[in-house]
C-alpha cells in the first residue's frame, strides 16, 4: 500500500512533467549546499527548476508517459524541469558542469524522447532564440536587398552614362 506522501509526490511529479518542455536528470553527488543553491538560482533565470526526487516515483511518472527509464535511474539523481526554454536550461547545466565539474549529466527527456548526455551538450550549443530569429530575418531580407541593389545599379549606370554624354556634349559645344 502506497503512503499518502508518495501518492501526493507522484501527482506533483506528473504535474511538473506535463508543464515541462524538457526534463534533464543529473547526478548531483559531490555538490555542496552552496553550489546546489547557485545551480538552482542559475536555472531559475531560464525558468527551470531542480528537484531531488525518489527514483521510484520518477520512474512511475515516466512510465505513465510511456517512457521507460528504469535502466537509467540508478543512483542519486536531481531532476531538472525546463518549463519554458529547454535549450537555455541545457546551456545552464553544461556551463555549470564546466565550471564545477558537477553535476554529472546523465540523460534527458526532450519531445518525449530519451536523449543522452552528448545530445544535452549539443542542445546547449544551439544559439539563443533571438540570434536564430535575427539570422532568419537576415536570410529573408537578403533577396529583397539584392533586388533593390541590382535595380539601383542599373539606374546608377544609366545616370553615369548620361552624365558622360552631357560632358562630351558640353566639351564639343565649347570647342
């Protein structure tokens, strides 16, 4: 018989999973309390949260979403719920790992697929949304800018040619 505390915790995990765009699991062993608090603060800047939960409850919650992580949930894990910006959360996790050599990235769940540590690192290297949008805008403006330049170039050539013709006429009229 499951305790009321576990049932409540499981419901909270399920709600967090529904709200999260991505979930990352890391081994937090070795982090000091201050480092963990710094990690939480950095994740909060990208609207992500780190929670330490029982592996059994996490496994049950994932099974309800038809994701089997039984083999991967061995040992202590902290679960990071990326609620708005999964790429930003991955960037924070990888940067914190580079700075402190902890937490150790184990795996993640992104778009209902299990992703390995290497893919989390790859996700973190994707430029921010604003940069990608500005690149897209530049690509969309490029043909229009080229067309304007090409049309303007022909008009400029015509103006220069007319100026030269006018100059020659003036030179021939004066002589």
